[in-house]
C-alpha cells in the first residue's frame, strides 16, 4: 500500500485514512436527537457539548501546527494520531450525562487535530502546485465522505441497538484510520523545513500576523467556519424535526434524519472536488467568492423551508452543503501558498484559533436562537428554525469581504491564484 509521495495512490491512501478519521467529527451530531431526549437537554446545552468539541479541536490544531513545523508533518501525523484513536473509545465507555459529555467530548476534540493539519502540510509538500487545489479538494472531500459514512453507520446501528452502540461503532474507525496512515506513509520522508537562524516558535506567530495575504485568508476562513460548522452540527437535528413535523415518530424520524443528512454529506464530496478543480483552472479567490456567496444566501433562507416536501428539502440541503464546502479546500490552498514553508504549521495554528474558534460559538448561538424563538420547546416550529439558520448567514457575511480584499491584493502583486 505504500506509494511514492505525491502519487495518485499515495493521495488515495491518505484520503481513505481521512474518511475513517473524520467519522468521529459528526458522531455526536448523529445521535443528538436521541441524546437530547434521553438526557432532557435544552438546545443550548446540546450546542454547548458540540461547542466543547470544537474548542478542544481548535486547541489541538494550534498545538499540532507547531509540532508539524518543528518535528515534521509525517511524525506529527502518526504520533498525535495515537491519542486521536483512544479518546473516542473513552467517550463511549464513560459518558453518562451533560457534564461528562461536555468534558469528554472536549477531550476527543483535543486529540483530533493530528488527523488534519499535518495531512494538509503533507499534500502541500508533495503535490505539484498545478494539481494542489484538486488534491486539497479531494482531501476535504474525504472528510465529507467520512461524515456521510458516520451518519449512515449511526443511522443503521441506532435503529436496532441504540445511540451508545452507534457511537461505539464510530469510535473504532479512527483506529483503522491510523493503521492505514502508518502503512500508506511508510515511504514518505519526514521533512523539517529549514528556518532562518534564531527563528523560534514564538517568532512564527508574529511572522504570520504580518503576512497580509495569509491573514486575509485566515479571516475569510473564519467566517466560512462559522457557517459550515454550525451547519454540520444542526443539519441532522433539523431534518429529524422536519420529518417529525410530517408525522413520523421520534425514533423513526431520528434514523431517517441521519440517513438523509448522510446524503447531504455525499453532496459535500462533489462540492469539495468541484471547488478544488475550479481553483486550479480559474483562480483561488474567484472560486471562493462564487461559492461563499451562494452558501450565504442559502443560510438565510434554509430554515424557513421546513414545511417543504421532504424530498425537495433534502435537495436544497444537498445544494447548501455543496456550496458551503466548495471553498473550504481553496482556503487551505491559499494560506499554504501565502506564507513561507517553515511557518506553514504556525499559519494553520493561527487560522485554527481564529477560524475554529468561531466553531465553538456558532452551534451554541444557533441553539440559543432556537431556544429563544421557541424551537427548544417544540421542534416543529418553522419560525424558530428560520431564525436559528439565519444566525449562520449573518455570521458569515464578512467572509466574501475578506476574500475580495485578498483578490485585489493578489492582482496587485501579479499572482491571481493567491
């Protein structure tokens, strides 16, 4: 299975590993409706648990970025992956209510960054620039495939064995991911990029903050993350609520809602690859502007569509996920091409704190808005869901502004791709 780094087989193996590791990212969202019912959680409390995961995840990405800079991306990938496979198992074994879920899910988030930042660095190191946008798109598509796989597996298991068994099945997948990564990267060198004399870890952060292109990319990604992470956290619950509005029982609606949400993540796969291909052919910033504008429009409208026939609602949800993810890989490509290689990990670290920091807040704000508008008391309230989804659009409005400034700066410097 080991292949020359940068080859198609090498990239395919890394993508397969990413599919398996990404399953845990939406594990809690997959069982959220049933967990809320068992534990009597408010929408705000449910959002806090998801926010705790994102908080742990952003800390993880921050730390792993520096580890990758100073010890090499491959080594960071494999060593930190051990913690990433153990923590989900601990969550399944010991979670029993709001507080344990809050802290244990934060712990699982704290261990997952090794499956993301170092892989992006490996792609940037070994894939030619002419194919890099497409390669990044495939990697993000692999994440989406993992989310779809997680929802599909959870929907199958939860229908006959309950939500804890579903989480147990998903907790095994990061183990398989790490084993696959170990084999796939056997022939891949561990590269530590040379740094200027006297350059320290503390000096990396100011260097990133002074890089105007890099920071505009960070801000564009930040508002993108507000929208995307809130969407992922609440899509299964929203589709479940829509099904219950149509007369389905709680258990039936939860299982069907997971399957339909999984279908929207399949649309993510197409969005990621499409965005990466477009970025290579027509420019990075132009691609970001197109898809971010479309996803913003859908964020502001989606919640009000709850009463649509379920087939039409799912079709819109697929388009929503497609457009929301299409610029994700392009953001990762832009920042990699905007900073020197020896501070790329630090750049991803800064982006993680600022960008994924919004992911801590976004699901909580969504749940808070849902509670205030009445949806926390009755899940069939279309008005409440409309208000809640609109918070994602309002939070993401500044993303295209930052990208437009980056586009102008890139054209001034003669590098449109940046």
